[in-house]
C-alpha cells in the first residue's frame, strides 16, 4: 500500500539541539542494529520504520555492520527509502558508521582512510542515497593515527557524501583530540554516540558528558534500555522472541537474582510514578542536558508507542534520582 506520512508527525516529540551545532534531533531516535537483517520479516521491519517516522522520529541510525548478515539492515532501510520514504528524504537524518569489522579483509575494519571511505561508498549504495546526514567512525582504532581516521571523515564531507561527522565509543581524551582536529579542519565534530543507561554510568563517570559540553558536540546515547533489561519483560522469565533469547549481544546468563532484585526495585519506583520502567529509563538518560537524543531499538510498533510516552511524565525528583542510584547499580546485567 502506498505510504503517506501522518500530517501531525511533528507535534508531539520534542527536538533538541546537537551540541553547539545548528542541527536539532528528535529526543528519541531509532536504530536498526537488531531485528532488521534478513532473519526477520521485511513487512514488520517496514511497518516499524514507517511508524517511527509517523511519530516524529526523523533520525534513523545504521552501520555497515548491522544485520545479519552485515550490511543487511542498511539494505532493509534502503528498500523502505526507495518504496516509501523517498519523498521525505529531506526530512530524514540518516546516519551510518564505519570501522567495526564486517569481514576478514584488513580493509573491512578499523580506522584507516581506506577502510572508512570504502565502507561509506558501500553504505551509500546499500541505503540508496547520495549522502548520509551523519557519518561516524564506529570505534577507536589505536593502531591508526587519529589524524588519518579524522582526515577520512573530513574527506567524506568534502566529497559531499556526508553532511556532518561523528565518533562512537571514543574515550573522552581521544574524543577531545578528535574534536580539536576536526575543528582545525573546518568540519566540527557534531556528535558522539555512546552507551549510557541506568545500568551503564560510564559517560558520567569518565567525564565524557563534560567533554561534550566543553567541546560543543552533542551526545546520542545507545541502548538506553540496556537492550530491554531496563523494562519489566525479564522480571519473571525470558519471553519468547525477546533479545535475551535470540541475540548473541544479550546473554540470558545476565538475568540472575541480582539483576532481578535491582530491576524489581526500579520497576516499583516507575509504578509509583504511574509509568513503566522503560519510560523511566528513557526519562533518566534525557534528564542530562548534554544528551541530545536517546537512540532506541524496538521489535514492534507497540514498543515504540509505549516508549515515546516517556516524554509526557513529570521530571524525576532528587529523591527519585537517589533511589535510582541506589538500585540502578552500574554494571548490572552488562558485560563491561
Ligand atoms: N555505536 C555503537 O557501538 C552501538 C552499539 C549498540 C547499539 N547502537 C545503536 O543504538 C540503537 C539502539 O540500541 P538497542 O537496541 O540496544 O537499544 P535499547 O532501546 O536499549 O533496546 C531495544 C530493545 O529493547 C526491547 N524493548 C524496547 N522497548 C521495550 C518495551 N517497551 N518493553 C519491552 N521490551 C522493549 C526490544 O527488544 P526485544 O523486543 O527484541 O527483546 C528492543 O529491540 C541500535 O539500533 C544502534 O543504532 C550503537
């Protein structure tokens, strides 16, 4: 059926400025890391992507690595772009990333100019677009001079293949050094993509959020629901089809008694606020002004609807934040 976006799609979801740039992003963005490869039904994937856009989520995050197999999630998005979203391309912020391994070749991994720019060309073909809005180096590569990786990002912009550049998973010192190099090259660092949630406190512990503030780049936080651990879904058992059952990135072993005890307490707190734990967890990451957007995944349109309601609740009080600190212990359920 021909898709037509709902007219009031910009009326509810707030947009937030990305660092000191001119670009605003939706407070919640959508990523295609899991369940957008060839192992799931295309019609469901399409429905979720289009529903996200109808809810005001204009930013879709991808990477050459996402699948399975690698690159398949970009092909899925490219198919939806061609059939449904092409008329809205100007309203979309598409991102992709290069540098995490996607094959045995030394040119399909790392931070060399060869790897980064080759990956970008493949991604543009997969996505079926001439440019991406944000192009990231996916992970730091200490074997490659930072100048080389950063230089490749600058070239992507100069070649018209990316509008903005980002980095992901860089520690604060390296992020600061990258920001300086990019500033000197006239291509300011737009954004840093990092994991952050009630169960992963590293960005606030290692100073990344302060570095972002000082250097003027935005922060988009991935896995704000700790891949689903910060919902009520695993409190009793692992439901059929859940990520802990079918993904190599979330082991069922992390769902132990300690996890259940802490998550039960957080769930009680959420209930006392009249919301779900997923909604509380999203509100929690967005309480920080340095955070531009919470980058979520979803395996159904119902999850999207539910999660976006997070933005309708009153802010967390100091007392509630203290309770979250007590039960939301860093490292719970995560391989750090
Ligand atoms: N830069 C990087 O290195 C990096 C690394 C990881 C991710 N990312 C990006 O971040 C994006 C989001 O990561 P993520 O998927 O881990 O984020 P997440 O939002 O923490 O987890 C999403 C998953 O939680 C479950 N879920 C969501 N809402 C739920 C609800 N209301 N009730 C119950 N379960 C719910 C769903 O899994 P199930 O229903 O399948 O159980 C969903 O796929 C990725 O797609 C990718 O774009 C980047």
